[in-house]
C-alpha cells in the first residue's frame, strides 16, 4: 500500500514538503532522545542541563552513528516514504545528525534560521530531498522545522531568469513571504525539497524540540552542498568505513572519561583551525571582514581568508579550500594545535592512569593526530586498551541503504562484511 496519497503528492509538488505520520514505533523515538542525553552528557530531566556544553548552532547534535539513529534509518516505512518521493526503491541513506533546540533564554538565544544547504554558486544545481523525524510532539512555537512554502519554485524561476554568474540570496526569494513553522506529532517524518528555503525556529515554549534528520537519495549518489553528486567505488567504501569506524569516537571518549559530544566538539574545532596557504594571481581590493577579492585562474573570486601573508598569498581555512577546490602550497597547523591542547576535562572515570593520559595528549600534539580512528589505534598500541565497541547493527535493508549490499544482489549473498 502507498504511504503518500494523491493529496500528499499534490501538496508535495506545490509546497515543496510533505508530512508522513507514524513512520516508526514510539520506542524508537525515545531511544534517540536517550542517545542525545548520553552523547551530550546532559541530564535532560533537569532544564539547567539543557544549556550545558556541547551546544552547537541551531541546536544541532553532531551525533551520527548511534544504534538508535540507525534503527530509524533502516525502518521500512521511512525507506518506503523516500522511495515514493524518488519513485525508486534503490536508495542510499545519509548519515545525518540529530537536533535538540531548547527554549530560548539568556544562555541560548537562537532566533531561528532560514537557508539552503546548497552552494548557490554551483551550476547546474542537482536538487535533492532531505528529511526530519519528529521525536516528540512539536508545537508551532517550539523551535521545530520552518520553511517558506513553494520557495523551491521561486528558486527555479529565479535561476532561469538570472545570468549564471548571479547567485541567489534567501532575501531574493523570500521577498515578503513569511517562513511557516510546521508543527507535528511524535513519529512524523517531514520530507522537504532541497530547493526549499528552510531551517528551524525560535523556541518560545518551555520544552526542547527534539528531532533526527534522515535523508535518502538514489544509490551511487550522495547529497552534498553541490546537490546530488555521483559517488564512485571509493565513495562507497568511504560510506562503509564511516559506519564501521564509528565506534572509535565513543571509545576515545570512554578512555578519556568524557561524553562523546565533547570529543566530537574538541576535534571538530581543532580541524576547523587547520589552514592552508593559497597563492593568488592578483588582489583586486584591500581585504576586509575575512574576505578578499582576488584573481585565481584568471577569474575574479571572493576568497574567505584568515590572514594575508604576503602581497599574493593568503592563509585560508582548509575546509573552505577543499569545498572550493583551491590548490594550495602547504598546511599550517599552529592554530589547530592550540585547540588540540585544550583537552576536555574528564567527568567520568578515566580508563587511563593519569600519567598515561598526559602521555596520550603529548603524543597526539607531537604527532599531530586529529582523527578518532588514529587516536583509537594509539590508545590500543601504546596503552593496550581495546576498542570493544561494534558498529551499529544493520538489517538486510540497512546494508543496502549503506551500500554494503547492492540493490540488485540478494542480501544473503554478501553477509560477510
Ligand atoms: O531543524 C530543522 O528542522 C531544519 C534543519 C536544517 O535547517 C538543516 O538540516 O539544514
């Protein structure tokens, strides 16, 4: 039986989003909320704890691989909903995170946001779909999903009407339309078109908003800031490795006695501070506000910079250089090493002797180890602790959604991974 009625389809095409109720059992929803509590180390029964670190912009919880998340990703009804949207069963799932947006107060002043998860300078933009699972009943004023209905059509019309070197900003599309906050019941799955201006709202209620993001797109493709892009065999292996190596992060957290979210925050902030040196052909205008107007490969570009190093060389964040495919000369890790030295303080029992902990941190700073997989290997080789954790359990459907088993092969043929 179809999940989406004709009315749902009409609504989807017109407005750019659709809500499908009751996609997973209630126990799956509370399991994700419990996982958020464990990942962040917060006692959710105590409102004061809602605002403790780790806090990420928009209420994002950068947890990607907990079993509870995987149980929803591989829920048959969720797969069916995306299959009906794509008119294609053969899908791969994204490893999206969760969200906890607490009521606004002096500690948390999230006003709400509206954006696209797309790099609007890319042409052609291959649009995708995204999804969010409501983990609790969510009122209109509770900081949940909001969007500008129909804005995917307005975006398409804008792109058609403008020359290819013009890039839309949300204001160009919103004009006088107001974002609409979409209330929902626990267990609702909302799927939205990536061309839709969307975000989440300001929470003026007295309860946090909890959600899990889930997306699916045809196999052998991935959702990126460039839209849906083709994925090669290396990309498939990277997907499998990300699932398989996921227990390294909780293992490192357990070893140093902190909640996993602190390890994620610590290492993300360190990596964000790795820079590279980019040489440009000429500078068009004096750099200001972290931006420079420069000529690269005979084209004028706006370059995000950390510092100007000489007349034609700039220090640029490595993540930015990667996204923009900029060629660079060398890496600079001094800012990142300063962050690596700021070890999260243990709040649980450490698995290492205090002397070994000091040694562990000396090694990671000296050897510039940024990744949890490498840290887990070091903990094992240097201190003899074993990572006992196993990756999330996958059903036959889950294995296909990761790309371990092909959609055209019987799942039972390749159960060995
Ligand atoms: O929190 C939400 O529902 C929207 C999330 C969002 O804006 C995004 O994932 O890009």
